[in-house]
């Protein structure tokens, strides 16, 4: 028998202005959703170590959770190093699982992860495989995680020198995007997150892409009302694709939200993760926009607008690792292997009109990379 069935999920997104202050109640409320009795929920908190002293808001969240009488905080919040290294060390996952077991968490307990995308990935993976799934509340603290990965249903660690090779699909219990937590973010990390906003606007909304182009300098200058609006639109676009696109767990050939990512995922390990994920995505989006212009009729003026927008957002358009183009092109096969089946890469005919292609003209791709080098050298 072949029996089709679906599993209902609820994806809870909250957007707050100061989670450590007046908005703390949003987090408390999420800890008491769907509880049939008056028992206190067991809660374990992991927080990125760099946040503890860098931002008063993060410290305030931790203090308020510790003093909350309506939950059972099983141990003091545990600090973890953030950044890509947390995903490169398998022993980290073993440590996380040991802490879950030692503190007696179960499927109706909660893990709160406060940090950047790499920490959310690693903690999310541990939460997904312990007891086959513990409720995870993500509190992303970078523009990249707030605009994209925080609201996603994927988590993973790197393995065999490959990006996100080990992981699971798991819908988070909730995601809280808090503007105040971005205050202490260094400029480089602040800027890099908006590459995903550019990416999703190219796929989904000409109007939003034009808006980003018009406001790129304001976002780069950290004019927060505009930056928060950009994050909101990006996050909601990603959320709607996941919940309404018909393929949340990527069972089909295509993964359109990974536009520009085949090269980004290869570029990161090629640089020893010297460049940020958001920076690699920005470069990948620029490359595939130029390639789309050469091969698929994407208007040249719009491919140039993509490069200009990314640059005005403060994102680099070039890294010397791109000079090893043959090695970079190996990323296409790794991208195919990640899903299996035919190579399927998203390209653009126009803004808001993505297409799926199954072959890449390597000569044209090398030309696109050369064009990007020329643009960078002459900008």
C-alpha cells in the first residue's frame, strides 16, 4: 500500500524590540503553550559566550529566566563558543547531548538557543536527535540568522570538510527575532546578513528588491527602523516559502532558497571559513546573477544592480579563493549530492522569475566569475 499522509506543524514567529525588557513576556508565553497541566516546564538555555558581556539585553534575558518561578530552569544558562567552529567539531554535539541527558530533558521540555546561525544549527541538531526531538526556541542574534536561517526548518553540522553534511529537518517550536540583540553586532556581521534578504527578494519580489537597492546605504549605516524592516520582509518571505511552498523538507529536486549557495558552500571551506556565510552567499548571488544574464536572459542592467546593491550593503564581491575556479566548480557536484538525483540549480530569467536548470555551462560560469573580478577591480 502507498498511503499519503501529512503531519501538522505550527511555526511560531515573534518579532520584538527588547526581549530582555518589556517584551520578555513573549518568551514566557511560548513556554506555556500546549501544556495540559500546571507542571513547570523544564528549560535548558544555551547562549553564545560573546553575548553574555557584550549586550545588556542578552544578560537581562538570562537573569529573568533564572528568576522566573513558573519554569524549572534545570541548570544555569550554559555558554557556548559561536562561529563556524562549533559546527566543525563533532565532539560538541556529544557534549550537548550529555547535558540534555544529565539534566533530564524530555520531549515536552524546552531548549532555548540564543546566538548566531552556527550556534543555532549545532544546538538545533542536538535538540532534534535527542529523544527524537525536544522543543527548541531559537533566539537568533545576527542579521543573517534573523533574516533567514533562524526561521528555517534545517539544522546541521559540517562533516568530511563539507558544509551541513550531517543534519536533520526539524520545525522549531518558536523563533523570536529581537531587534535589541543586534545592537552589539560588529559591522561586518551586521552587513553580511543582508545577502539573504537580497537573495530572497530576487526570487520572490521585484518590489522588495527595488526597495533594498534604494535603502542599501541606510541599512549599511545601521539605520535600525529600515534594517529591521528589511529583516522582517526577508524572514517572512522565507517563512512563507517553507510553509506554503509545498516542499518544506526538500524532498523534490529543487531548493530555490539556495540560489547562489552552490558556490557559497564551497567557498567557505576553501577559505578555511575565513569569510562569513553571508559574505559567501553575497558572492554566490552575484556570480549566479551574472551567469543568468549570460545564459538565461536575465537583464544585464539588473545583474549589475544586484552587484551594486550587495556592495552598497557593505558586502564583499570578491575573494581570492575564487581564482581557483576549477576547485570552486567542484561545488556543483557537492550541491547535487546533497539532494541526490539530477543537478538542479536555481537561476533567474528576471527578478521574481526563477528557473530550475539541470546543466551548467562551465565556460559561461568562468566568464561570470571573470566579470565579477572586473566589476570589483573597477568599482
